[in-house]
């Protein structure tokens, strides 16, 4: 066996009774859902940006299983970051079962109780998903838990091979709630505001003021964490570091590792610099409508190259795109998307921005503020009862709204402004949308002090300070 025994036991420390979670581990928002899904028969996948805590969450789930009385020898953890393991399995996937059976001491097929197998960075061994699918279809008594930081191969394989066989959870950078937990503070309860934004309620002014009062005690801390967030993002190690220089070093290391490990095998070596330039150009155009031709012209490459690199950036969780909302489905598909970064620390690092004064001097505070609110909504959305999607809205006459929250109940236009005072022009897009789409409720998010509602004929425009969301 090529697999190093010492390495196996270091990863599977619970077999020797020496397993313990770090005392400062942060309970993730998706933890309860992951615990629920691990009880289901389907394969569980944890997908997300590199270094967002997928491995840590996997070890938390292992700890949970041990607490539930699952025998230590029935839980296996493998990391495909281990080159020797990848090399051995590349020669024959069937050797994986032999490795498991060696440490189990019995044949898997003879087992009457479930075995739990965690595989970290499963995308690093192409084709292994197909192998897992074959074992799953043979009804082997195995619960598979897979993590991956690049969805390019993984999502294609899951879609083609594991349709109907998988439950998937996204692991984001820290949310505001997780940041509060990480620093040992009780997080603010914003559920009532979230339920409003995602179509479950429509509060009157009295209720809105009550919501604001309930969050007010956390306002200053929310604002402090937000100012850190829009500069350095919320990758867990970065968010929990109190040293500015260390945050910068971690982000630079993250960027370099991403290019060297996640992208090097997907992009020809002599084109890596072009890939990085595409990243930098997109970073400088955050929140803009994507113009492939313009970027291609600037870099003297083909439009197809830019489109492929943008697709790679999205599939490796670096960026997210918003399509335009239109009642005409075909029109929505054909419209050009807007680009936002999953983590603002990564975005700012690409442009060499390390503090608020630099960002403000370059006139970029407004767009970073917008990106922050978009990502906040993206992290909240999976936890709401109703299915929701985010779009943007823009007409041929250039009327526009930053976000449209689409739910079965309604369309909610949201305009995001970093201004501290409300101006009439801020409401123009919302009013146009409400009139054209025959909706009654809109939202303006800004840096003003108090929540309020503007009653206009049969419509309501909610004014929400950003710290309430």
C-alpha cells in the first residue's frame, strides 16, 4: 500500500481516541442542515470557495457522529490533497475499497451498519465521482460526504452522474452572524427583516421601528465588522485575524494558491497571466454589466477566451453573476450579466487595495458597498422558507434597479446607495419598476440612520439602513 499509515491515522485521529475539536471553532450557519442531511441516504456534498471552512465543517460532522455513538472505526476521512493517495487511486479506483476494508478489517459488502466516508477536495481526482456513483448504485452501506473547492468538474459530474443521488450545501465565507460568533459575541437577530426581504411578511411602520429597536444594541459592532468586511472580506482565517498585515498576507497567499493549484491545470501555463488580468479587470468593474468584447480587446485575446475564463471564475466560486429580470424568459437568458465577487478581500487584493481611504480615494466605496449587500443577501437566501432568486433590472431606456428579489409571492426591487442622505433620484428606478411590473413594495438600502416607509399612493418604499440587513 502506498498510503502512508501515519498520515491516515493523523487524519483519522478519533481511531486512537485523541480527537478533539479546537475550543475556538465557529459554529457555521449550515451546520444544523448538514447534520440533518448526514442522516439521509443521499451523498452529501459541501462545495465552496477555497479556505471557507469545508474541512473544518467535515470534522465537526465527524465529532457529531462520535457524540451520537457511531463507532470510531466506522468513520473514514481521506484528503485528495494527498498526492500519494491520488497516485495510488489513479492506477485503480478499486484500490480505494481495499484501503477502507484494510482499516475496517472486514469486507464492506458484508456490513449491516453504515460506514461514513469523508473525502476532501474530491475534484482533484478526475472521474472518482463516477466510481462513487457505481458504489452508491450497488447500495454499498456507505454514507458519502464529499467536499470540493472547484465546481467546474464536480458540478458537471454531479449533474451527469449523481442526479437524484446528492444533497448539496454551499459553504460561503463567514456571514455576519458567524463573525459575531467568532469573536464571542451574541449575533443580532435579523430574521424579521430577512423574512420581509424574501417575501414572507410585509411589516407596517410600527413593526419596522420595532425591528430596528431590536437590532440597535448591536449597531456599532455591526458597523465595525462591516468596515472590516468591505476591505478584507470574510474568509474565516482573515475575518478572525486582528492583525491588518496578517490579513493582507493571508489574502495574497490565497490568491497565489488559487492560481497555482486550482487554475494551473485548467489554463495553459503561458496563459495564466491573461487569466489573472481578466480577474483584475473584473475586479475593477465590479457591479458593471459584463462586456466580453471590451475585455478581449484590452487584453488582445478572443472573446471566447474571456468567456471561458469568466466561466472558470464562476465555477471556482470567485465571482457570481446576476442576470437581468425579465418576464420574457428568453430575453432574460440573452441579457449580459453583472459581476460580483464572492469575497471582497480577494477582489481588493487583486487591485492592491488595503484600506478604506484607498477605496474612497479611487471612488470605489459605492460599488464595494453594493457588492457587500448583494453577497449578504446571497448568504441569507438559502435559509429562507421560500425559494428565491436574485436578478438586476434594466430597460432599454436605461431605467434600472440594482437587485430584484424574485420569489413566488412577489418581485422586490432593491436599490443600494452608499449615501448617508436620501435623495429623490435614488427612488427613480424603484418607482419605475413598481409601475411597470405592477408591484407595490420596494426597498432603498443606504447608510442613513433610521428605517422608515414612504407611502406613495398604493405603493410602499422601505428605507433600510444597511446595518439592519
